[in-house]
C-alpha cells in the first residue's frame, strides 16, 4: 500500500511539473493553475507518507524501550503483581 501511495505521489509530481513548465512558456494560466494544484497535492501525499514512516519508526523504538524496561525490572522472569489498592497478592506475601 505504501508503495502504491509513493508511486501516486511521484506520478502527481511529474504530472504537475508537466503542467506548470509548458504553462509558463506558453503563458497559459489554466495550465499553470492545474499543474500547481496537482504538484501541491502530490507534495502533501508524499509528506504524509514520510510522516507515517517516521511515526512507525518512533513506535518501534518505544516498543523496544518497553521490552528493555520489562527485562530490567524483572531479570529472573518474575513479575510483581499488586492489586489496585497497592497490596501484594497472597503468593507474594508468602515469599
């Protein structure tokens, strides 16, 4: 899906430039307007895709940090289970 969006974005950039550049030389305002509109929309698509990719990297980093924090908190694999009131369970009191 990302690849299709990336292709659509770059195709829009090419179509936009093919409308703007001849429009400038031919002095046709409608071609320039169409080209700029397509160019700007394509830029928004590509920026959104870049932001999505960056958020995905951030999410992976946070997940790695959470896994490391769990490993550091309980190196032997035991987890401290407390009730919502802050008291430990019967198994933990016996230890």
